[in-house]
């Protein structure tokens, strides 16, 4: 049950953060929040439009998302793992909790 409330909270926080990214010109194109069925880890992925500033936009977006979660989350721990394109292999960022 705890994971379900964490998932719901993370979906809400991610949606708000992605809207902020759009207003800030970071060009997110899609996102998802899910629980990995094999590891029970909670994941967020956000993908971005290709372009000349993709690397910088991802770095700023990652900082925005993590800051939003750390400030506003009530059911999630403050510690998160973070990756972005060079490590995950696409135009996105990813964060997850154990």
C-alpha cells in the first residue's frame, strides 16, 4: 500500500515539475512514473526534444525535478538515484528509489 501512495504522489509531483520545465523552455516531450515489477523500485523517466542544448536542458530539468521532490514529497525518501542520457541511452533523465 505504501508504494501505491508513493506512486500517486510522485505522479503528481512529476506532472507539476514537467509543466514547470515546459514553461522554462526545457522542451520535455513525455514522462512516466512506474514501479518496476522485478525490483519494486519506483522510477521516473522524462524525455526531451533533440536539439543543440539537450545536454544542458536535461541537467537543469534533473535538478528541477529532484529539488521539487525533495521539497514537496511526504511519502518518498529524500535520497534518489539519478541518471541522464549518456548513462540511460536516450534523450531522457531517470530517477529511482529502492
